[in-house]
């Protein structure tokens, strides 16, 4: 059996209870070494075989899984955050299906949730933004034209940018040309929820300057949008004049 486990946003104790249990029971763990807090490996048994997938190809990962299966062992494939976001898991699922190897998925807390917690931010504020766009700047991995930063920026929704810290000169230009005003609030969260977390607040017009001045290269999220500002409407859900199925409003 193979368990794909989301490791959580960074802090070792932000893995799910199920994810921790699966790590404790695993015979083999293949983890994304360039992104995952190594403290998580302390949940594994002393006799567990541990592989760092940062040094492996897909074929090598599959070879380890096949060997583990042939020996009747349980494998945990440990991915950063939640594996459904930039986890490169679909290609693994498809190959395991071909091989007839059974697997399941244990969700995790994505780093964009961890970043919101660190920023004490709400991404969906009434009369500000009711949409969260999770995307990335085009780099070596191609982004479809219909999903260009310029196209998405036209909505001026809350935007969470993964894997874009090394591309901020282009990113800033694309955000501005797409429609975000230069003074739109932004934040860069380096290693959200890790012990070494750092938060840099800036604006769309100063993203590149902030990243370069602080020598940020990777393992950081960029958050853009007026949800980081101070103006919003009160939620109607808890307004005394608003009736719900659980209480009667004043009006």
C-alpha cells in the first residue's frame, strides 16, 4: 500500500493526525527533501527506509515503490503542503494504476493556508474579494496563455503566487499591466509556519525590490490583493439585523 501524505505548511506539528500516524507506521518514506521540514522525519520508526525525492527522478521513485510493494511493505510518499497543489502527483497516480499498485491520499494544510495564518489575514473579505486565485508566474514550466498573470490580474481578486520568487521582475510587470494598481497591498511569506519564517509586507509596485533586497530565492509565497488592506464590509452572517435558520434578526 502507498499513502500520499500532505506534510502540512511547514511546522512539524501542522501535519494532520492521520498523516502523523501513517508516518509512524511506514516501512518506507519518500519525501520531498528540498521543501519539507526534516523535523517531520522524527515521526518515523528507526528502521524505516528514507529516500529524498529531490535527488530522484520519477522512474527512481517508482522503482523504490515497486521494490517496497514486492516486499510487502507500506510506503509513504510525503509531499509538501497539500499534494493537490503543485505536487506532481497525477503522473505518479497514473503510473501506479498501470502497475496495479493500490494507493490513497491523505490531505495536508497547504502553505497558502499557513501564510494566511501567519499574516492574520482573511483572503475573502466582503466587498473586497470573494475569489482566491492560486497560480504561478511562467518560468521553465509553461503556463497556458489563458491563465497568464495579466489575464488573471484583471479580476483584482486575491492572488496567491507559488514558485514565483525568482521571477519577480517579470511578475511585477505582469501584475501591473494586468490591472492591479501599484499601491495594491502585497506580502511575501518566506517558509510560512517554519521556525525561520519571515514576513515582508509591501505593495504590487515594490514586490521585486522587496524580494531582491531580502535575497529571497525560493520557499516563499507571494500574496497580492486588497484583502491585505484595511477596508471591508462587516459580514452579514453575524450582523444583528440578519436572520438565519438559527436566529431571528432585528429587522
